[in-house]
C-alpha cells in the first residue's frame, strides 16, 4: 500500500477525530498535527459573548492553522507523512456562521490570501 502524504480527519465535535488521527499517525509512522484549541486566548470570551469575540477567535484559529500547515509543508513528504485532526475549510465554515457580514468580508480576504498557499489533504 502506498504511503499517504497528508491525511486530514474532519467531523463534528466529540466524534473521535483526534483519537483516529493519532492512531493513523502511529500506523503510518506519520507526524500528527492536532488542532490547538486550548491555546486560543479568545475562546473563553467567545463562549460568554459570541458577538464580541467571534472575529478575534476566528482570526486566531485561522492564523494558528495556517502556521501549522505552513510548517508541515516544509517537512520532506517523501520522508514523513502528516495526519491532521482538522481541515482548514472548517475554519471558513465556522467564520460564516459566527461573524457579521462586514467581519466575514475581512476574514474572507485574509482566508483567501492564506489558504491558496497551502497543501490540500490527499
């Protein structure tokens, strides 16, 4: 079986994405790349005042995921595969659900600039 270069697991909260990603990473001797939810300093505020903290929360997630994917792209894919427990497109979907129209326009501009430069899961 051919070794995959980049696997991404996506689904609803709590279904076991991280557990599956870790098992697959172990199976394929791959580098695990997990979502960094706990590092977002805006998340507690988001759960208390969604309107006030939506934009900062989404931008933090977008930039955090961008950095992770950019670093992953620098790995030699012939040497090491990557297994992730998220896809970048989820961030775009959440932004569409939580941001007002003006914030979403700005978010979308940033998203388009960043996302075009990143590898897609194969």
